[in-house]
C-alpha cells in the first residue's frame, strides 16, 4: 500500500515538473521571464545593502518604486520614461577619477 501511495505521489510531482517546464518554454512563460510581458523593469538603482529604487514600465505608464525587505512602495507615477543617452549625462570629477583609477595597472601608484 505504501508503494502505491508513493508511486502516485511521484507521478503527480513529475507531472507538475513537466507542466512547469512546458509553460516556461511556451509564449506565456517566455513573456513573463523575459520582461517583455505586462511589466518591464526599465532601471534599478541600488541605494543600500537591501534598498533600491526601481523604474517599472506598465503599458504606457512608468512607476517609480521603492523596494525594501519590508515591502514595495509607490513613489510616483510618470507618463513615459526615456533613458538619458550617454552624451546627455554630464560626467563628474569623481566619476572621471574613478574611471582612471580602475583603468590603471595594479603596479602603478600615483
């Protein structure tokens, strides 16, 4: 009797795993996992170890969300979000110094 129950249980588990794999490969699962479905994360900015601000696109609106371990809070809602081009973003002195220090060889000091 125990063998019958464990066989039936394993059959159910295998069926669930196969259904999940098929859903993942189908157009519904692919749209959800690729971010091209209903929600799309445009940008994510890390504020702390566990805090971040996320811009999420929903249809023709964009939401600015605060994500923390205790929950998600809507900060503001925008009509459209256009990412700034690299040419439009002014570089600061700190950013230039950081890039120079990263590109220096490890043996060079100064």
